[in-house]
């Protein structure tokens, strides 16, 4: 067994159809339990003073890289699924300040204007015209960096949604989705209902019904080794890309569900280049494939987290091992 694992998580995956207003809850680690409320485009009669917002992570049930574009980005096609693990963003109006105040519990996370939370708040002021509104933001971070779980993107989407609420809902959900593309490719997904088929750079989103049954079990193992997304893409061998039609993959997952879909359709075109960059990651996946109780095991996004569909038969042994 390699000694690179920093944490292993066992939890219920986020399986229900959850609206973006489901972010307004930090009392549960399971998205399927979050209560929905109606989101209106009109200004709320009384905007809240502060919000505690759950910022969920995601996994990619499949990830196809289609081509490299002339602008240097890549066209992709992926089935994104939000999960019941993530961060908590507490957001309030900074009524007496003239700037945003941002704090974070995790060492090494930047708290200046390079952080996506601050950039999201700046974007909201720019787009809504409410240039004199500033915020206090405190991020309790659980999701590690370079995990392939979309933690930073989720934080940005959560900040956008929360700022809109505190401003009195000047923007529609459709506008938030449109604006989010300026911050990053997969931020758009975190303004979905929890499951989406994403294409383009990841910003073209088609919400779909979740292919996981309610309460499905999911485990994530993250080594204490990280990989930057640009490094993984640099190692990509285009001749080794899958040729499976991504729309067929999406239809198959929806028809068969995540448990019954054959292993050969759990495709991540970034997995092999990540393994080439970090052979220890391949060794970790091989170890997880041997755990009794897991139906499928695959790396999420550009890594380095590996997710496992199912639940280990011997939980105590698994947690001790990993």
C-alpha cells in the first residue's frame, strides 16, 4: 500500500433534483435533504442579513476530451454530479466597509483578489450595477486543492448566488449562469440542480435527472499529492483518447444508472495522463479496485481524487487502511 493517502470519505451521494437555492443550508452533508424554495427574478421584499451556504463538490461520472481548440482550451463532454461533501461559505453584508472582507480556515488558500470568491463578488457588483455593496465572506474549507472535485468553482458559484440573495435578487438564475462563464469553465455547473451534461469548455450545461438512486453511497480517496490541471493536459496523448460517443455515454448512464453501467463506460480521458505524471495515483486506484463492496472506481476530473461507487463491506478496515 502506498503512503500517499490523506483522507477517505464515506457518505451519501447527492442524488436528488436540487435547485440552486439548495445552497442555503449548511446543516446537512447530503444535498438530497436540502429543502427547496422558489427563486424569483424580482427583488425580494426583505433580503436576509447573512447566509450560511453549503458549497458542494462534484465528480465526473465520465469525462471525454473531444479536441483542442484554436484558443488553447479543450472541448469536452462530461456528466457532472454534485456530491454530499463540500465547503461552507458564510456571507453577510459589509454595511460599514468599502471593500470585501474574506477569511478562510485552510492554510494556503489566498484571501486576496485572486480567490474566486472575491472575483465572484466583484463580478456581481459589476453585472448588477450595485457597485457600493460589499460583503463579509468566511469560507470553511473541507475540499482540498488539486482534487478534481471543483471546490474552487463551487465556492465561486455559491458566492454569486449568495450575493444575489443579499442584494435582494436583482439577477435571474439564467443571468447568474450566463455571467458565471467569465470566472471559469465549470462554475456554471454549480448553478444547476445537481446533475448536468456539460459540453464546450464545460460551460454549456444541460440539466438532467440524476443517474444515482437516492441515498447512493459514494467514497472519495484523496492522496496528499496534487496535480495541476495544465500539467495533466500537457501530458495528454491525443492518440489515446476514447472514441466513445459522449451523448451515448450520457444516455447509457441515465438508462442503466451508475451501478449497472459497465465499467468500460466509466471513461476519464485525463486519467492516463494523470497516471503518467503521478504513477502513485495508478497504484492507489489499483488498491481501491481490490476493496470488496465497490462497484466502480475512477479518478474525478484532472485528479487527484479517486471516487468509488458503493460502500466497502468492511468499513472499519477500509478507514484504517485508507
